[in-house]
C-alpha cells in the first residue's frame, strides 16, 4: 500500500543563533521591533512538509507518494526524489514560480523564528487528486496552499480515502467553521501543543470533544512526548531521552511519517506514537530535516 502525502515541497535555509531570542527582544519595545541576530551556522536543505514526511516514510520502508507543486528552480528537488526512490508522479512543476522557500532560525532553547515564501505552493490546488496509483489507501493533508488544502480534503473525502489532518503552520489560514469541516472529513487529526490550543480556540471545542469526531487525535509535546486522544480518553506517550537536541527542524514531520507507517499497517495509535517518538528522537540529533537515518532501529518491535 502507498500513502499520498499532500503538502509543501520547499528549500530550507537553516540558521542557528548562539543565544536566546528572549534576551534580545525587549517586551516594552515590541511596537518598534527592530532586531538583528548574528547566526554562527547556516545550511541549506531540502524541506517542506510533504518532502520531509515522504523522506521519513521511505526510510521506514513505506511507499510515499508526495503531492506538491514546485517552481522553475525545482529540478534539484525532483532529482533528489528520484535518487531516494520516491514516486514523484504527483509533483506539479510550474514554470512561472519559484519553489517555496523557508528560512528558519533556531536559538539555544530550540525556539524558532521562520520566514516563508510560498511560491509555487500557492498554486498547488491546480494539482487535483485524480489518477492515483491503485494502491493508495491512506493520505495526509499537511501545510500547503490554502485552496489546495480545502480542495484536496474534499477530493479525498469524495474518493473515500481515509486521511490525516495535519494543519501545522497552515492552521491560522482557516476560521473555526473551516477547521471543524476538516475535522469532520478527516479520520485522524495531529497537531502540536501550540496548534492544538489554537484549534480549540477557533472551533470552541475541547480535545475530548474533538477526539469524538475522529478515530484519533494526537497532540505532540516536543520533549514531553505526546498525548493521544481516542473517543474522549487521553493517554500520554513519553518521549525518548535524547543526549543532544541539535535541531528540531522537521521533527514533527518525522513523527508524522511514523504515524502514517503505523496506520497503514493497522497499528494502534499508541504503537504509532511510540514509533513516532523514536523517529523524532533520531531526527532531532541531526541537523536538517532530511539528513537522519534509522540504522539500528527495530521498527517491528513497536508493533508488539
């Protein structure tokens, strides 16, 4: 079986600030905010939610089919997907746009400041969900162009393909009614704790109430692990210990790749979450969203 991964494909510029943002930003001067951070390291990586999730799922032994839009400068990314053996038949290349660009700065406390240019991603709705490989039985909608997220959710629902709603950084684009519609169409929902609070505020529902509308709701908590909600009941899954948390960029996507891997195989949500925590721990120990490996990880043991 294959998994359709709807979302962004982007080039990431990742910088590390050897200090704390809180020490540089004066709360009483926010109305005239003008700050500059000297970054000691800079690297450029392949990124974007769809690309990152596809990378992780492929590492786990799954078959990823990312669905995204790239621009005139997307040739290197397409070549990378070919090199990784990832099906790029649902990648749309547009000649009059640039591929999405994400610039991320991380401080010593793993706080992040991000600037994002959507580029071709804004036109991802031109890529309709049709003509899919016959073995696609599961999908995820992760951050993408607003119209693409709305239209792809409707198209997946009409084709009776179960899917995960992963709004991520795209969540602020939608009002409460739109978010509630996503939840009602999806089979699972996954958010981090910040996104989760925004989802509650905009829908007016609690985690308990939201979880009764889907098969499962996941709230990832970074170094604290994650909470899974099923039919109104919460279970906490602790994180794995990490010796050195070098770079959180892409950890959420790595976690979601494990979620999809497990769901595809009929695992329980708790089993998926434990594998997700393990994969995220591998990712955070490596700089960049697509540079980690899973060598030595006993994937099958998480199904026990």
